[in-house]
C-alpha cells in the first residue's frame, strides 16, 4: 500500500490590496501541497481568521490601514491565543523594503522571517514550506543584522536557561548563528540526530517554538556576542 499523502499546508493571505491577494492565491493554489484557506484585508480580520480557520502559515503584509501587520503578529502570538490553538501557526511578513526594522519587530513578536513583495513565485512557495518546517525565510546574516538592531541592550537570562546542559547551550548558539544541524554536528563531533535531540530540549526547556525564536532568544539575551 502506498503512503497516505500529507494534507496540504493551509495558508492565510493578509493584504489590503485585493489584486495582490488574488495573484498570490493563484500561485499558492497551483501547488499540490499548498492551499489558501482564507483572505483578510487588514490585521484585525487576520487575527480573527487565524482563530477561526487555524491556518498553518500566514502571509502577512506589514503596512495596512487600521491594524498593521506588526501589531497583528503580536496579537496572533499573544500567550493566551497560542494556548487556545490546537495547532501551531507560522507567520511570514511581506514587505517592500529589505532589512525592514518593522520586519525585525514582527520577528521579535513571533514571525518566522520576512519576504520581499517582489519575490518570485518559487521563492514565495518555498518560503511557505520552509516556515512550516520550523525554519526562517531569510539568510542567517540578515536575521543577525535585524536582531542586533532590535536588541541593543541585553535582557537578563531567565532561570530556565540554567537548566540547559553545556551541549544544549552550544546547540543554541549554533542555531543563533544560522548554522545548519549538519554544521553544528560537525563542530561538536556528534551526529545530526543528537543535535536534533539537543535542540528539542532547548525548545522545551525555554518554551520556544522554532529555530527562529531560538535566534531571537540568543540575541535578546546577548548570548551571540559572547560566543
């Protein structure tokens, strides 16, 4: 018997320009493993539809009237809303400006990266698949540049950090630098599966969702400069 195919990745489109949403919908729905489950024209509607439709990925415009994409992202990842969800959601913010400070703020609030609005259809669909897998959709150097500007003053480390083992801390720093699991494994002389195990413990102990939030945590607490 052949394996049952995985259900398509559910995508919510958020942009105040109907024509732009229509173009993105055409690109997304042309992929057999992706489907658009809803559209929103402003951030407030986006927050409601995330709760109602439970998408896997939200493509969120940053600049919208009424409620913008930054504030909508913050509300989507508010602790009470995260607890109420039966499935995780990832947000990719869409911007016309490279290395946008507003994009950095959205990432700090929980977004998994940003995508320029003039991205190619292949870049767009790859971004959806990438964030659904728990990874960032911007280059590690760009993420570092954004976060260094966002966190000019380091925050005190939470007590949960003391629960990490030495190896888990090394994996945390590797992820924060943008290293792949293979690169981290090579530097620590362990297997990739061991790195995945350590990373899972880091996420669990620190209450983080994915690799992007590990990078945010490390920059917010000044750990990257110490490495």
